[in-house]
C-alpha cells in the first residue's frame, strides 16, 4: 500500500517539477481571457477549453509526459501561469477524496516542498464528484501557488493542475475554474 501512495505523489510532484520548469509563473500583461477555444483529445477521450490568447505547450517542452499543458507564450520571458492535465491510471477503484488524502499526506511528508495547505472543496466536474485542492509549496526558486482538481473515474484519476505566483492566484482563479468546468469526457 505504501508503494501505491508514493506513486500518486510521485505523479503530483512530477507535475509540479514539470510546471516549474516551464515557467517562472508570474502572469504577464494579458490577464484573464473571457473567450475560450476547445482542445479535443480523441486518444484520451476528453475535451477542455482554454483562453483564446493561450497556446498548447509543445510536446518537447513537456518531456513526452502523457499530459497537455496550456500557457500564454507572449509571457515566456516574464513567466506565466501554467495549466496542465494528466491522467493517473490506478490498479484499483478509487475516488477523488481518497486520492486527495493520498496526495496531501505525501506532500506533507515530502518536507523539501514546504507544502502549505490552503483549502479543499468538493466540486462537480462533468457530472462527476471532484476535489479542488489549493496550496502553496516551494519551487526551485520561489514559493508557488497551486490548485489541483482530482476527478476519479473507476481506476483512473484526471488531475488538472494550475501553477502561478501566490500574489496572482486570486486574479487567475476564475479563469482556471472555467477551464476545469469545461472538462468533458466523451
């Protein structure tokens, strides 16, 4: 059981490291976008919307991981908020609450991240119960704010992650919430 717990945390921590490597995580001039495009992935069977002025991060930048990431490339030299979506295939049935508990426990045990829990909310994403987990942690250079949303479906968990500087989280949260709300499995 302990090995499985560390595996889910490894995925969550790997996503953090990936996101930290993508950006300095402070938003640029664009701010929130009110218009969205839709990304559809037929291989994984989902769609999600993202701000019109953002782009999909190239596969080369995300090291071939089985995720999709979005950002505004015009903010590259100043850093930017980043949103990623990943899927964790489990060996047994799971639910969003137990997945959240696993991730939180293991982040607390990984002292190097200086994990700081901020909130947990039960939400609904594509008619499925989900958990919205907001926290701060220490990245390579600075403290970062993160929101992860865990959507469990049988033996899979969809993990939507955003990352930005804590002082900009409040101004970006509604954009990220809109992205999460647009997630749809088909």
